[in-house]
């Protein structure tokens, strides 16, 4: 049986939260008082980082020291919590808490990546349809034309994903550089859009996610979000319903039982 690389055993997730030991977690699971996203869990179940786990009606995240981090991800670091993968973002940060990334940046890209151990906020940010802005600076291998800008703005058909990208803001910065603001999180979206127009991305940097800006944070460094940033983030997602969460970047839908 194959498992999703970001999944872990339920008893380990409970133990990692500091709620109790793995053996005690198994006892709770056997009693039928552990739920995953509202569904009664069983021994051997696995969970994803953003799943909501409750023990006897109490969210285990309430026992954690919730952290919210902004990282300037370098090129070459992989957005995965699978520590078996060399260069994974979890080992790169080496935080004392079990944190996970909100969305992804592909390995050849750099820039702002948010990380946390708050599964609820992850679901709300990533849920399809919330239309939260993400801003990028992109350098390509050909001079940028008005036709290129207009076609990027008005939507590109991505055959592999069988979808047309949503209209977006695209502005020329210099001869080979443009700024783009997306409200989607399709896999390799900007690179695929450019490829369709016979352009190749030379470098791609994310500089903003919603109200969080990369600013002068050096490549490879991270910082905790400020109180003002966290407040603004939570206010912008307060009406989000995480019950129908879809991570369009990974194209996965959480099931009722996590045997991944």
C-alpha cells in the first residue's frame, strides 16, 4: 500500500502535538473518541498536515504552540514535509514545532512561503474559490510584448490541466521581467502559461501572499509573522468555509478516512 509522502500515522500526529504518548493515542483511537475532519478514526489511519484532529471533542492543536512563519524559500528546496526527501523545507527550517507549508512553490522557484502548525488556517487559505491574491516577479527568456501581456491577463488554456486560467493582473517591469498577481494555485501555473506562449521562465519569485509581503527578508531566512500581519490574515479569511477544502496545487481532495 502506498502512502502520500506528506501523511503520517494518526497516533504520531497526536503524540507530536504534545497531547499524549503514541500508546495513549492508540487507546483513545480504540475507544472511538478520535476524529479526523469530523469522521471517527481507526487504528492505522494516516493524516495530512492540514487535517483537523479531535480527541474526545477537543482539537489537539489547542495543546500546541501555534506558530506562523514567513520563509524566503531558496531555489532547490522542495515543499514537502517528507523528511526522506533531500532538501525538504521542514529540515531546512528545522523548527522545534511540527510545521507544514501553506501552498507550495516549486523547486526551481524562490520567495515567500508561509508555514504553520495551525491546520484550520491552512484549510481556509487554500480552499478553492477564496481568491486570495499571490504576487510574483518573473523573468523570461524573450522580450515582453504587449501581446504577451494581454494574453497572460485574459486567460491561457492549459491543456494538461484542461482548464483556462482566470483573468489576472500582469504588468511589465522591464524588457524581460513582469509582475503577475494570481488568485489561483494551479500546479506550475505561471510556467505553464509562459510555455504556452513560447516563453521560458528564467527565474520566479513570489513576493506577496494576501497581506503578507516578502519585503527585505533574505533568501533562506525566515521570521515569525507580526501581530498585525496575523490579524490581517485572519480577518481576510474569517468568512472562509474550510469544510469543502481543495488544494488545487496538489489536486487532491481530503477523504473521510486517511488511508493514503
